C-alpha cells in the first residue's frame, strides 16, 4: 500500500503528461484490492521469479511478524511466486484485514500447493520461515470455519 501510494505521488509530481499512467495505476490498485478481497488473486510464476522470491524472503518474514498485512500482500503479489508459503501469507493478510472468505480460499490454495509439490520446504533448503505447511494452513482454515 505504501509503495502504491508513493508511486502515485511520484506520478502526480511528474505533471500532466503522466495523467494516463496515474489513472491506470489507480484503476489497477482498485482492481487488485477487489480481487484480493474476493480471494481471486492467483500466483503463477514458477521459474522466472525465483531470484525475486529469494530476494524478498527476509522482508516477507518481517512483514508477517509485524502483522503488516497490506504490504505483505503487496510484496507477495508483486513477485507472483507460486508456492504454499505465498498463499499462506495471502491468507494471513486477508484474515488480518478481516476478509475471512478470501482467507479461507488462500489457505486452501496453500494446502493444495503443498500437496502439488509447490512447497516452501524444498529439497535443498527450507524457506518456510518457521511456518509448517500444510499444518498451519489447515489449522487456520479449521479455526475460521
């Protein structure tokens, strides 16, 4: 959210020539927010985002620990990496913001990704950041049902 607002401010300061870009950014953010609340965000990057995924691990862990739900969701969606931890983070962000229906969807997707082999508990290194999946997603889902 802060990044989106900062980008909007930069566009606003750029003058009238950036009006279309600024309007598009506002529309894109509104679409993102609507899709996030509905549980409609899908992450589809598997290989090309690997470097970006690794680069944000510490940041997403910090955002999660600080309950910074807006920025956590923004970071996860910006990278778009398809895995169980990313969907778990989206579920946590949705739950933290009171979007319970969306949280349930994202927790189910997290469980599905673990079972499909898109887990954060990779063979060479564990990048689950202390979260045990699918167990933690299943517990959250059960608590919300």
